[in-house]
C-alpha cells in the first residue's frame, strides 16, 4: 500500500519523464530533503530556505516534513501548543450552527477510503478547532470556506497544531476574509484584473466586456483552493506555497491560472455566465509547479504596491497586507526544535508540560529517525485507541488506512 | 469571439412588455383571489400539485391539509393547461445538460436562443444546490458542499417548440456573502426562487430578509418570484406547516411549492415531492417568462423605454391587475 502511494506521489512531479530524468529527480529530491533538514536544525532556523523550498518544485514533498516546516513558516513553537478544546467550546457561539452545517457536509475533503467512523471523529475535531480559534479571537468572523482551510491543517498536522496554525493564519493571511463583511475580501479580489491587464490586455478587455467580475476566484482565494481541488496532494502543494508567501499570492496564482487558460477563455462566448462557468470550474490536472513559478514571477514583476498605484485601487486598508511585513520579521528568529524543546521544558510551564511530552514524541527528531506511529497523526491514533476498546478487529483496518495516508518516513528517502 | 451583449438576450426593459401573460395568471388567479381564504388556497394548491407530478394524488398530497379534506376527489379536478404543457414538453424534448467542461462544443444552441436567468436564494443549507442540480442534471447529488460565492448551472429545454436556455444561479446562503458578493448576480435576473427548508423554521423566518434583499437590488414585484419549501420528504421533522407558508406566500403574492430535491425512489423518501415536481417548478417559471417576454430578441434596451414600461405595468397592477407581484410586498 505504502509503496503504491509513494509511486503516486512521485508521479505528481515526474509526469511524462523518462527513466533518466526520474533518477535525476530522485537526486534532486534527496538534495532538497537534505536542504530542508539543514534549514530546520540551523540556529536560528533558516526561514528563507524553508520558504524557498516550500515554493520550489514539488513543495515540501511529504506530510512528515510539512509537520515540521509549516509551524516554522508560521512562527509556532510545537512544544507549546494550545490545549485541546474543552467541551464548552461549542457553547454559545454565534457561528456554531453554520460551522456544524459546513463541516458535516464537507465529506469530500477527507481521504476517500477513510472509514465513516474515523471521519466523524475528525469532523468533530474540525468543528472544535474552528470554534476554538473563533473564541480566542472574538474579532474574527467565520466564513463558509474557512472550514476548507481548517480541514487541510487538521489532516496534516493534527488537532493541536492545527489550532495553533489556524490561529496564526486567521490573524494574518486570512484576516481580511474574517471581517464582519466581505468588503475587504472584495478589495483583495480587485487585484486580479490589474494583473491580467499588465500581462494580457486583450484577455483583460475580453473579461471586462463579458462582465464576468471576479467572484469565480472567490473560493480559490478564501480557501486557498482547498474547496475546488479534488486531489489532496495538489491542495497540499499549494498550501506549502501560500504558507511561505505573501497573503496576495493566491490572487497571483488565480491570474496565472486565467492566463494559462487564455485560449479557452477567448474562445468562449463573451458573456458573464459563460466565462464565469468556464473559469470557476478549475481543471484538475493543472501543471502546478509551472503555475507556481509563473506566479512568483508575476509577483516580482508586478508587486502589489505597483498594482495598487497603476490600477488606482481604492486605498482601503488590508490588514493581511499591512501586517505581513511584521509577520515575516517575527519568523526570522526561531530556534530549532531541539532547542525549543529544551527551552520549553526548562521554563517548566505546567500548562505546556503535557504538550511538550506528547509532541516531543512526534517532533523532537529532526534527524528523521521516527517510527510511523510515533510521528503519525495524533487524531488517527486517538481514533484507533477509541476503537480498540470496542472493536478489536476493526483496529487493524483503521491502522491500515492510517498507514495509507500517514506520513512517509524521511529515513527511507536517504 | 462571438460577443453577444446582454441586451440582445435579456433586457430589463423589453421583457416587461408581456407581463399580463394569460397562462400564468390563469394558473394562479384562483390563489390570488383567495388570498385571505386559507382553505380555498389549499385546494388551488392541491390541484396544482396534481397536474405537475402526475402522481397518485393521495400520496402526493399527504402534506397538504386541504387535500386531506378533499381526498381522492382531488384527482379529477381541472388540470391547469400551463403546467400540463410543461410536463408534456419536457417528456418529449427536454434535453438535460449538466453543463460539462466544454462550453464551446457544437452542441451549443444558436446564439439567438433565449436565455432565462433565474437566481436561487435562501438560507444556508436549505438545499439550493440540490434543487438546481436536480433540475439541471436530473438527479439528486450524492454529496453537496457549501456554495462559496455563486455557482452556475444551465439546462436547455424545449418549451412549445422553442429551445430555451434556463440559467440557474445558485448562491451562497451565508449572510456575509449575500451582502457584498452576490450583488453582482442580481443584475438582469428574470426570476427569483426563494428557498426555505420545511424542517428548519429559522430558514423560513429569514425569508422577509431575503425578499428585502431582492428589493434592494431593484428586483421588485415585477420580477416573477416563487417560494419553494424544500426537504418535505423529511415528514417527521417538519417545522414549517403548509398553512403558515401559504399565508406567507399569499401575502407576498408568490406561488408556493413544497418539494424535495431528493429522489423519491429512495426508501422512505418523498411522499410529497418528486423529480417531476422539481422539474415542474423551474419549468413553470420558464413558461411564465416565455409568456412574458416578447419574441423580439435583439431589441436594444432603449433607455427610457424600460422605465416607461415599468411604470405602465405598475399602474396596471394598481388598477387591480392580478399579476405576479402585488402591492402588498
């Protein structure tokens, strides 16, 4: 099962390659793994390298690495994670009903073969995570699509780390979407057309004439494409990229995707419905590595400040954009996990002691000598433990599934 | 690059010409006349259901108190011509297209095909996506997710020998989307479908807000509007009674439909609605629009012309016209 999965994953960025270049890629992959590893144990953590590798070909490669790198990209100490939400997290929250409604029907976001029971456990955690973050930040408002972001974090990093990451993302990258109204979101969407205008005026004019607007890209932006991609590996690839990028990067990618489909768009009837329909259905086989590289290029060629000037975008204050610089600065002085573990322990904080011990199992070994279960997704473990009490035989099946979508071992790749 | 401007297919001004359409008013005249008489209203409503679903009336009407009183005798009551035409038309030549990826294929109708744009609104989770999918794809979707922003579905139907494109705009239910995002899609809408969930009283209580929302986008009484109570297959958890809903619909001069987007063939499902019912809801709207809209297609909007038409129509209504809208809303 596992080998099969790896094959698939390799295929993700080795498409249509012959044997020689596959070997070359394997080599590149190993080199990249070593580079990420080195960046993680540097003191302070080499955040620039982590950002670069997250955006470069193949992204962060494995979920195992994502669990180590994503927290660094967001300046999170994995030895001092928030506690699991208590029972009262669901009480008296204005968004409770909406969150439950959206999470309950988000079945597509979970791996296909996952047993229903396991999925239900994760869905419950997802509700708790979202409500926990909203309760911690009363200034934030839930939006439909927020759950698509949360589920991605949960599936990769487990409950407590997902809370920490979602909390940070909500205060920075996603902040504009969480205002009481969507006006700020609309403002962010307004960056899309000026990019197109710079690159392909003809396409831009066509779209203006069609009156298509920019709502076709709304779900791309506010879910970081998690809502529209059916392959989880593609979502992960993009999350690597966005976690390491400017909050406007999803818009640059949207522009890149529209430009990539330029011919299709121009051949469509110049009508709002037709163009909206064409663009809102995102092709599932897009060349993500290529598009990401192009987005980066567009970003450096037409940075947000330039667009804002040229396109006379209203000088609305975007919290995500205005706080980004400070956020980036805050990530520059992170200690590697081994040091963090020691420091957190030394602090002897009674509140986080339990956390240290537990996540220590999973994150303390940057050398990659972990065993699958030790490094596995905590949620899956919990689900399995819960099950084992009642369904002896079912444990095997669940474990199998967990292995199936569990992390690849770093060790194997060296 | 065949660029057809919106005005050629659907102009705000031109289609108002035919507002006093006979078919549609014939269909609802009874209901309007009996606005204050709830039991009479039910009878009218029951007839309507019979003609649409073609189902066993005893089964089809179990949710309507009026029909319960009428019993099997409801079956032979006169069937509305309009709806009958709908169903027949569909049976013969209704072509269902769920609108796959390629839009530019040769199967596209000629550019002069009339397009009816219908916006579907209502609270989150009431089943807007299921209803529109049911109509356009002909089946109940297995899994639907929250709609973010606006989704678009389309189907080509044949009405009285004319090929007509029905465009359904499926909108996000969450309030924050409707405030600043969905606006764009209210423009040039030909009809509005309000949806609530019969098992969720809150979704019914939100309807005045949705109606107000429509008004704010200049979609007033002149635009055909219908009210759909969805999920009526979940009989055990009904929270919004037909009588209350009917009163509300009457007060706002809208026809009420109770239905279930779910396939009635599933065990325990749908004793009141079925696939034909969902079909009939949208087809009925399409018929209404067809009878309203003039056949002239490429007439320019003509600036002030539209305004004049509008005011004339409103005057007509003021004089006791029993059109779609009514001054009470």
